[in-house]
């Protein structure tokens, strides 16, 4: 015998399920969203080929030990070796030019030190302007060095290999400073897309658009007014986020403020356009909100917010 409380709950559950089944767009979104998110994760982070960090190598040793270390770097599938140089100047220039993220230097007498059991090292000079990428490269070099030590122990009887890390430029860039641009981009996409799509669907549900027929206000005036309103609201959100980062977290604004403003406006207009498109295909506010979240997920996955985009597989491109 079902109690009255349980019966009421079951009734509500039955009502919600019936309502969901009778709304094909909503149920399609509910069923397709987890499938699409899983596919996106698989393409970006579990593809056949993972992305690699571009680096250069300066081999000052030129003997068996250094050749084996370079082979370990290649076999790790973590690095794309753009070039192998014989001078430090060439290696540093490759990092300064921005063509690679780091330069790995194998010192002179590297193999000799291994053979006689002396402590030796490899030196990584990296671009620290992107702390997330720099940290990932240092961790990867540490993993490769650890694997190489096993080979060195079996061939030379030594584990005395130490990776040393040095910054070529950008040593004062904090992780929060590299994260703020991504955060602002996500704000410029998520806020206007969801707000304008939900707002238009709400007006449609309440019948406000039909009431406008009796007034001098045209449909274009309504849409344009909403665009301007949410444009102002989103720009205000972005400014507040930037000021919060500068005043509270001491983030330093580098580069051209004009360029950042122009790019932000263009990106914001595209986000508002996406919100308008979503409102066309959505019958109610729930559908509009779900579709907005669905467009936000790929941006979060592939913007570098979670994992550096440099290690995404080529399938993600």
C-alpha cells in the first residue's frame, strides 16, 4: 500500500516525465548533450594522436648519451622537436622568436659524466609567459629524465641526472594573469548568449510580442533594444571582472587596451548573434538555457581553461 506522501511524489514524477516526453526538443537536448560532450572529450583528449609541445634542442655533447636522451624525448610523444642546434644562441633565439615554448640544452661531456659516474644535468630554458604550458613542459621533461635514468643505470650504472629549469623571459607572469583572458572570453560568450536567448523566449511565452502589435514599437525595435541592453550589461561584467583582477589579485594589464576592446566587442557581437539564433529554434526558456549551455561546453573544453590547448590531439582542430 503506497502512502499518501509517496503517491504525491510519484504523481509529480509521472507528470514531469510525461511533460518531458511530449517536448521533443527538450528530450533531444537531454539525451544528446551527454553524448556530444563525451565525443568532444574523446576527440580533444583521447584521440589517436595527442598534441605535442614544440621545443628545440641544443646538443653540445653529440655522443651516445645525448642521442639516447633525444630519442627518449621523441618516444615520449610529448614533444615536437623542431630543430637540433649546436649553439646555445640558436636555441635561445628559437624561444625568443615564439616558434617554440622551450629549448633543452644537453651540456658538453654529458656522456662522459655518465660513464664515469659523475653527476650531470640537462637544462631547460622555457617561455614563462604562459605558466600553465610552462609547468606542463617542466613536468614532461621530468618524466622523460626519470625514464632516461633507468637506461643510464643499466648502461652506465648511474642515476645522477638532474633537470634544471630556467626562464628565458616572462618569469613574473602569475598563473592568474594567464587565466584572466580565458575567463573574460568565457564571460563574453556565456552571459550574452544565455541572457538574450532566455529573454526573447520569455517574451514569447508571456505573449509580449503580440502586445507590441498594438503599439508603434516594431519587432526590430524590440530585438535591437535587447541587443543594446545586454551588450551594455556584458561589457559592464567584463570591466568589473578585469577591475577585480587588477585591484584584488594585482594582475598587470599588458598590451594594447584598444586592441583588447575592439576584439572584445567583435566577440561579444558574435555571442549576441548566437543567442538570437538559439531563441529562433527554442520554444521555451528551458530549451534556450540548455542550448546556451551546450554552446558553452566546447569553448570551456578547447579554450585552454582546463588543459593547455597545445596538448590537444590534431583531431580537435
